[in-house]
């Protein structure tokens, strides 16, 4: 690897339903890349919502705004040599496409990874108790249940996490980065 290739940044956007495994995969991959000396940031959706997008709700317009904010931060990081891992639901195809276009305008690599966990499996995992709250009538607007999720039409990678471990999923993303010359 040359020093130029090691300085190459990119955005890896992990999109999928709540409790699909996006953040777990991003953290495992981030730890591996950091151990190899890469500059990596994980832009966790929950942390972004708490700080960068505080005050936004979950309407379509607010979700679009949130995704654009995350996309801007990620693109700036990636343009400056950081590998940006983004485990954010981003339920609408148009918002993800706008982020892709922003990256394209700056010549910054952007890879969309679909963490394609079936809603039934996500409901069983229910890491944050969202599905239980929705089933009990205490939550509305849950992505993939009573609010839309538009899966990517042509992702760079599809991860069927119900059939592989989080480590295997992270390894698959690592292999994609290697294949694209981004490591």
C-alpha cells in the first residue's frame, strides 16, 4: 500500500431497519481498521440525533434533513482522508441519493451497504425496545413497521445478517473496501 492509498477517505453508509446490526458492524469494522492504523470515524445515528440533529423529529422532512447533515459531515471527513462509517437508517432512497450526489460532486468515494435484516429478526433482537413499544401502542412511526423503509435498489453490498455473525458482516465490508482499493 502506498501512503496515498492509505490517506484515501471514503464513506460507508450502512442502511437498514432498526436493530438490523448496523452499529455493531460499523464498530467491529472501525476497531479493525483503527488497529491497522487507519483514520476512522463511526457516525452513529443515535449520537447524531442527540447532538447534531437535536430538535428534529421523525417526519419525512426531518428525516431528510438529518440524513443530509450526517452526509455532509461524512463527506467532509472522507474528503479529508478519514474512512467514515455511517450506521444510519436513512429510510428514504431520495435522501441517500442526495448524499451520494454530494460525494460524487467532490469526487469522494461513497459505498452504500444494505444491512438487509428481515423485520421479524429485527423485532426479535429489539436492541432498544422499539418494536415492543410499537406493538404495545406506545410508539408510532417505526421505520419498516408503520413508517416506510425504501431498501437500496443497487447497493455496493448486501449483508443478510440473519445468516452471518456480526464479525462476518464486518469482514464482508472490509473485503469490499479492499476490492475497491480503499484500504
